[in-house]
C-alpha cells in the first residue's frame, strides 16, 4: 500500500465525532508529521467550513465521498491506507464501505457497537479481507477498546504471574462521567428495529459468542439484572455497553486460539457500592431507559468541550484463575467516554494499524489480536488512557 495518497482518511469528518477526530489529528499529527491524513465528507463546502472552524491548515486534504455512491467509495478506498469511519449507524451506511475495503486491501477502523451487523460483515467479507490483506477492525472507541485491551493486558499479566490465564474475568465500571454518543443511541435503535424484522438478528444479539462463528463456550452471566457480588461486597447494575463489549472480548479470545481458555467466562456491570445505598443506585440504573429514549444526543450532536474535558471513566477488570489466584487491572480515561476519549482512541488505532502493525494479516479483527501491546502503548502515551495492574 506504499502508493496510497494518505495514511488515514477520516470519513464523516463533518459530523460531531468525525470533527473531533480531525481536530485531534491536526493537533497531534499536523502537516509535515509522519502521518498523512485527509478529511472526507459529502460536501466540499462543509468540509472547508469544518476545516476552518477547527483551525486546521488550508493544506489539509479534503475528499468528497458519499456512502451511497459506489464510485466515490471506490476512489476513497484506493486513496488511503486506512479508512477511519464515524458514519453510522453502520448497518445503514457501512455495507458498501466494508465491502470495498475488503476487496481493495484497504484497512478499516470504525466505532461500531452493532454486533448483528458485525457478524453479517464477518460472514460476507472475511474471506475477501484475508485474500486482499485488508485489516478490518470494528469497535475502536469506548466500545470496545478499554474492555478488549483491559482483558488482554490482564491475561498477559496472569500468564506471567501464574503461568495460566484467568478463566473468569469481571469487568466492573467503578466510575464514569459523561454519556454515550448520539451515534451509539442511533445504532441501538436501528439494531432493535432490525431485530423486530429478522429473528437471526435477535439470535446474534442474545448469543455471547455470535462474533466467534463456530464456537459455543460455557454459559455466561447475563448481566441484565441487579445483583449483589458477595466476593466484592457490592451491588452491580447492568452496563449498557456490555452487550457489545463481551462479544468482542470473546471474539478476541477465539481469534487468539482461545488464549484465555475455552472455558472463559466474562461479564460486565456497573459497580454501585455496598448496602442499601448501593442497591438503590443499582436499581435506578437498571430502570433507566436513556438509550432508547428521544431525550439524549442525536447523531451529529454532543457535549461542549468543557463537558468533554470534565468527563472520565475508571473500569476494573478482576480476574481469577482456575486455581483461585486473583489479579486486577484497571483502565481509565481522561475524557468523557462517548466523544472525547473515543475520538482519541480511534485516531490512535488507525495510526497503530498502519504504522506499528504491518505484520497483522488480512481479516476481520478486534483490537487485541490486531494491535495488542502496540495500541496499549499508543493510548498510554498519546490518548490519556492508563492501563495499570492493581494486584
């Protein structure tokens, strides 16, 4: 891919999250750096306006492309080593782009949290991606980088310390300030609409191993009810991102020849604390229906810069081996999860894929087997994330 015009093409650069990605790249990888990138959108005028609004150089390349225009998509994938797309819901706007990247051998990263669509793309395009050398990596934002890389790091540390991976891991959100994105909410609604029409979609949503075709592991915790964790002494509530994060973690395990074990059990919940107060908080979260409501942010909308910078998250990954040995890893982010941190994560994932992991073969990947330690290092150095062993 040495003849490609750009390292990265940011598709959707005039949308809210795409604009944040472009702003991040302009600040950290300006013209003259070792990363070449372009802003991509449907309107030349709007691209120019957004470029000027974020203070990017007038020399920033602008590319006009539309998800519904096959010719423009073909031109896009032929111009870039990796296409970074924030244009969702992906089940509505991503089919042609994934197909084109898989065919052309162009790498691809997105922010997808739509497991049924991801499975459809795996079934339809994995063989083509392997043949062409395209590395297709879904879920490169808050869903599911902290979980995927947090569990990956935990397991690597467990193998060093105990000589074996943890066969049970609990992902527990200890604190989170900020909100999910308007795109995430739109994707949720599109997925629910698709599930009403197609029983196969509903089946993929219910199956924890739906992104690991051909493998059925042990029964997994549901994570859908308020529960008291007697080991930790706290109440836990359902976590809205668990449905996608857990599936991606299980796919990573499968792609790495079950490095976590074929008996691996994984769950994600929100930790709300002990006693009556913790139980009340857990029940309040469980009864909330913000993802499905019309009150949250719409695609293209989001919090102010001050709100994004005031956001944060802290997630614990608590592991236990078959012998009962325990180890914890924590992942934190210094911005709100849905926008500020996500835009930095996907930008660094795109750079990591093209600059650090040329050895990863073609196929449809998750972040841990595709980029692993190299991406953890980039996120620590550049994106405000920490990955720390807690004992």
